[in-house]
């Protein structure tokens, strides 16, 4: 049953942000499903409530039933009442949950209140899958940082653009659609002003069906972004991080719906580490980076990348722009050691997901 709950959470992962994607299945002692559901868009019902109301709509009683849920039922009154209390009031007999909720407002209190009500609690089934599904939420709650994923499309020899700047399209349409699915699951998509001036990207998730678009985040130290940039059209929630305040430019960007945030760092650049902390405060769980090799290099140099999402096309392009502009290194030991999470074919291309060693151990 927990596998079905996980499948429900995955199916609805695009809609729940900034809440975690959670699935719930309620079954009787014979294994017959009484109700099921997944967490709705923010402000809506949590998975447990959806499943309980699904059972009620079918005329099913859940008294004594087992609830399979991918995250600890909440114990706090946020936008919705505590789910643990609703389950206790319904008289369920057992709760099987994948993980404890890392939110300090919950953090085991949901389980404690269920047990206090005489409900048996089992924790652990599906834990790894449930955590991976919500790794950005766990990162924000535990580290106070979004899970930062850097996406790159390149040739097999690591070229992301020719010397003359041409880069569209190195990878296939299938890889681009897959990349849009990763955009859709993120809270925000980040790029640099250099990419905007060079390619004028939209940075939306138009190749997948999704009820919400990720917020746009732009690193623009001098506020050089033009007012007609595609990423502001149509108007979307957007944050522009700058190192140099300019009231006139800030007013123009405000007219486009953008919020300008002043985070000065060294050498007249944006303080990227402080930017990530600020994004966590803005409830960004997963930050999806699609930028040029210079900003990529800065993020890698400052050890701010949690995961690399790399698409490699079966073509050699020779000298051009690299994935990441950093180095040169003088010792092999100074390289960034990575662990492969997955390697899969996407159309004719190869998709690699890799993480710095031990980065997900929090």
C-alpha cells in the first residue's frame, strides 16, 4: 500500500509546493482500499484529509482501518488543521508512515499524538523514496537552504556552446521535455543575466502538464536585464538579486512584477550563499539552475551545488564553452568528487544525475 501512496505523491508532485508531496491510502484489514489521495495545492487539503473524504464519499467507514502515508501526519495548525487529530477522531487503528516530518512544528509530535490516542504507529516503509521525492523540503527544514540542482546540456566531450555562442539545440527534444519536468517539480528556476542577454530564455515548464509554474530567480549584479526579457512575459512571480541598488531600474522591474533583493558580496557581485539562505526563507524547496558557465562556476567554486543534472548528446563538438568555468586545478585531489545517483537514456541522449559525495546526508 505504501507503494501506491508513493505513486500518488509522485503523480501530484507538481502541485503541492512549497508543501511536501505526500500520498495517502486507507485500507481495511483485508487490504481493500477505502480511500486515497495526495496533498493539494498550498492552502488545500493534506493527503490524509483527501483520503478520508474519498472514503466518506464512497460510504466507507475507516474506523479501525490502516492509514498508509508517505510523511508523518502534521500536528500543527497552519493553513489547515492537524491531520493527526483528524485521524484520531476518525478512529483509525494503525498508521504506517514512511518518515518523520522534519518541520520543527511537527518533528514526531504527530506520531506522539496518534499513539496517545491509542493508534499503533509504524515508521519506515518507503522512507528512502519518500525522502528523495521531497529532498528539497527536507533540505529547507534541516539545513535552512534549498536543494540546489544545476542542469547542463552538453555534447559528449562537455561542450555546452560553440565558440560563437551557438547552443540550440545540442540535445534532443526528448531531453528538453525531460528537463522541463525537472523545472516543473522545482520551486524556482535560477539563471544569470548573461544567459538572459545571450539567449533570452522563458524558463517555464511548457513541455509538461503542470498546474503551477516555478518562480523565476535572476542573478543580476548591476540590474542589466532588459524590461522586455522573455522570462518576465507573461508576468510571473520573480526575484532579481543584485549587488548594486538602482531605484529607477528597481521601479521598472517592480512594474513587471519582479522583486529586487539587494545581496552584495565581494567584487561587486551577488553574495550567492546569502541568496540561497534568502530563497529558503521564501519557501523555495528545490532550486533548479539553468545558467551559463560563469555562474555555474561560481556556484561550484563556493560549494553551493547539491546535485548535477547533466544531459549528454552523442556528438563531439570540440573547443567551445565548458559546463562549468572554474579552475585550473593543480592536483587531481582538488576536484569535486561526485556520486552517480542515476544514469539513464532519454531519447538519443544520456541523463546523468550526480551529487557531491555525502551531500544528501542531513
